C-alpha cells in the first residue's frame, strides 16, 4: 500500500518591506511521504520570498517535470521556476531553458555548501538563475504542524518568522543573483 501525502493548512501573513508586498495567504501544502518537515518549511519560506497572487506550489518531488513552486503568465509561459534542495546541474539547465527566472533555495548547512562548491563554476554562467542558501533551518522544521499560523516580515534581506510560540530570524545568503529579469 502506497503512503499518502500529509496535508498542511497554513495561514501565512507576509510583510515584505523590501518588495513593498503585503498579503495574507491561505495555503494548502502536500508533504510527500519521503519529504522532511524541514523541506516543507523551506518551500514555505521560498514562497514568502517571492510571493504574489500567481505563485503556486508545484508537484515537486511527485513529478520531475514540475518545480516545487512556479509562476506562469496568462499565456502559460513560465515566469518563475523554484526548486528547493540540491538539484542536479542538468535539472537546473533544463529549468533555465523553460523559465524566464529560476531560483534554487538551498538548505542543509555543510551539505549545501559542498553542493555549491561543486556546482558553482558551471552555474555562474546561467544568466536567469538565482541561488539562495538558507542557513539554520532546524528552527523551521520544529514549527511544522498540520495547521499553522505564521507571519514572515522581510526587511533588509532578513526574515523574521513569527508564530504562536515566538519568533526567530533567518538570514538568506544570496550565492548567485540572476542577471536577467
């Protein structure tokens, strides 16, 4: 018998002073049976960093042809393709050919650092690619629950994550910025 996805219901309030974006999102996230709580929460932070009304969660781990998050224009062209974790260089090149902008959100500390060291030379040549590393995501993993009420305040590239039990900061590190928008 196949394992089923776990469904998370999230009320996410975003105050992004860097982009002048202020919105409340009621989200439903499906956690793949092989996915960790940490990865689910990193997907949520990825959403908060690029949030708008057209950004949606893709099938991610369930489908190799879809990203973790994406945004399409009215014609169906992919404006933003976002993957979480450590995709292969081949997967990133394929996404860069399909989307106007590609964002990779790394997490995992030393493993993510080693991945970047191994892949950075080739990836620095990809003009429409942004690579962001999220250090210290264990606090995010502890937040994961089937029902969550979370606020993300983004200012000066810092993220303040607030929840019923308190708050903590995350400082994303931009390893590579897209040179094309």
